[in-house]
C-alpha cells in the first residue's frame, strides 16, 4: 500500500534517515497505538470498575 503524507521538515528529515527501515519502524510504532476497539473496551472497564 502506498500512502503519501506531508510532514514538517524536521520530522521528515528523521523519517528520511530511516530509509528502508521506515516500514518496520512504523509497524512497531503502530503496535503501541491503541485501536478504537481497545480504547472503547478500556473505557467500559473503567466504568464498570468505578461502579464496584
């Protein structure tokens, strides 16, 4: 998949330095970002936990 992004110069330079490692680096970083389903589940647990 190809995605085109516009980023400020400083982050763009850092991304460019990653070169061929960029896809792997993005994949690792994205694993740390909660998905909307995970966020919803965590909010439900907090609500349930507050009622106990």
